[in-house]
C-alpha cells in the first residue's frame, strides 16, 4: 500500500514536518532581523504578522548553491486572505552579485520552498556596497528573469537598510 504524502498548509508547516527547526521561532514581531558575517537583513512589518526565520545554507539545503536565510511572514487576515505568506530568500554577501544571483536562483528552484500560500516571493542580496543596479546590466537582467520565472521580486540592499512588507 502506498503511503500518502502529508498535505501542509504552508512552507513553514512543511519545513517543521520535515524536521527543520527555525533559527527564530514563529512569533509576532514588527522587526525581523537576521545577520551573518557582519551583514544584516531587516524586514519591517505592520506588527500584526507572525514571522519565522530559517537557516537555508547548511541546514535545509546542504549541497549545491543555496542562499543563507529564509524569512516567512504570515500576513494578518486584515491585510488579505488568511493563510497568505510572504517568503523572502536572503543572501548576505560581500560584493559578488553574480554569485549571489546564482545562489538565490538555485534556492528558488527547490520544490521544498514552493507552496500556493506563498503569494509574495522576494529575493534579497544584502551587502556592504553595490554598484547602482541601474548601471548593472547583470542585476537588471536577473530582476526580469526572477519576476518572469519565479514570480519573485529581486533586489539588492545595503547591510542594515530596512526592507518593508
């Protein structure tokens, strides 16, 4: 007899079901912050949403290219449909934008992160300094590719710069 695969209500439920522990538990917070090697990503919310942070690199994905962190925010019922999530893939990087784009692309392709409740998908490259994306054809091309292929908003940000939900 074939065993039925469990049906999960979100990426967060799937990750928990697969035995992955979050770096920061699901809880109400208005400011989500995660750091690695001196780089900091900060996401500001309305303060009515629950969020959770997972380490992707070396935890959920152990081989191949992968990003550093996954931030999941369950948006409040007042802001939209219940059970809708913002999924933000974070690569905390120095200056190698091309490598960071590759890491985010490979992570986005993983089926473990795909769920219909993720209706706001973001990819962020966080570094100390970046050339302006307007003068960076590689970044501009990647932004278009991510939007088209993954329905994902790709942006580069300076370490410590606030992202808003």
